[in-house]
C-alpha cells in the first residue's frame, strides 16, 4: 500500500463551503509552544478586518505536539483548517500546495514563529484590493534578528544585490516570509518553488522577472520563538543558486551574456597583444578565451530563444 503524499493531506482536511477572499498559508513545524498564540493573533486581526478568509495551518510532520494542539484548538477557530503531512516536506512544499489548494483570490504567506507582525496581514491585503496594478505586497524587514547575524547580514546583502542587478529592480527584502499576492498571477510559477526556505526568494524573482508590480511595506521583525531551522552555509548556498536559476529561467541573457562579452573582449585584446609582440602568432590560450566567449554567447542566445518561445 502506498502512503499518501502531501496533496492527499489537503484532500483529507474538512471541507468548508463558505466564501473566501483571503487564504493564509501557515507552515508549522515544531512550534508547539507558540503556534496557538500565532493562530490567535492572525484570526483576531482577520476577524476584526471583516474579510472573508481561511487559515490553512499545515503541520509539516512535527516531532512535538504542534499537530495535537492545533487539532485540539480547531473548534475555537472556525476559519482554520488543520492539514497534517505524514512526511516533512519543507516550507516551500507547504506554501506551494497551500496556494494551489487555496480558495481565496489573495494568498498570504507567513510563519508561525512569532517573528512577523501578522496583525498587519489585513493591511497587506487591503493594498491589493485598493490598487489593481499591484500583484504582490511584501513585508520588508527593517532589522535582522535571525541566528548567525554577523554572517547573515552581509550574505543576504550580497545575494539581494545580485538579484537587484539581474532583475533591474530595487528589492528592499528578497526573502521576507510575510507577503500577500494574487493567487491567479502566482499559479504559473508555483511549479518552480523549491521545497525549502528559498521558495520566498523564488516567488519574488518570478514576479519581478515577469514585470508584475511588487510593493514593499516596512515591518518590524521580532526575535523568533523556538529553535531556528535555518542552516547558514547550506541555505545561503541554496539562496544564491536559486537566484541564478530563476533569472536563468526567465532572462538567461542577464546571466550568460556579460560573461560571454567579457571573454570575447579579453580574447580580442590578447589577440592584439599577441600580434604586436609575436607577429603572426596567436597563443593557444588567446584562442581558447575567445572561442569560449563565443560558445557561451551562443548558449545565451539559444537559451533566450527557448525562453521567448516557451509562452509562460
């Protein structure tokens, strides 16, 4: 017998026929000590706003009592649907499936670790409701309170600058976990989401690379409750790899053509040098540099043609 996958967990959750405008996707993994405080904060803000909403609290196979506490509290929160994964699939998988299964026109992503001001979710949603030109609103953090702060701040600054350069857009916060966006706009990009933390980076770059307007709202960022799941070396590497992958997916010329042109120029300059100092002779490395530039340039043009003919 095959074990049910994450998709089946959503199908097994109780159905609700009430109209929904906003779907809030809340990944929960080992958050037993504060998950109900977060749920209460979110539901209180949404109830006071008068918006029709659903809260998808997805337990990602926690090893503590997170799921038990969510199920026990479910009758107190009629707008909350508790979904339980049988295997730990990562916050990216939770957010992808939660968005695909969402019934709301607007989807909100946030975390359950008490770091984000989730009482401001109605404010982010209202910006989308009031301005049809905005497709995503991101809570841009004004401080860094995560672990490995001395390493994270310069690393995130560098990755953000790379993303800004490649997307030609100023990005105050590339990987904020608090955001609201139009579900319909996001659907073509959900298959690109990785299973881990860099899913928020992916959805940002996907929107920006396709000229969807992303607005930023400054938010406070609190010290997390519980234990961080962030691993600096592994996750920082995944972040920058995902930035390059996404820009390659949407605009490969941005990544490949500067390198190709630089190699071609260096090859030509060295060829001139060889002709002056060794008349009639080209060094093998000169030819190698020039030809490598041509090959990479050809790959860039071919990749760009594939992207433009893809139709997404």
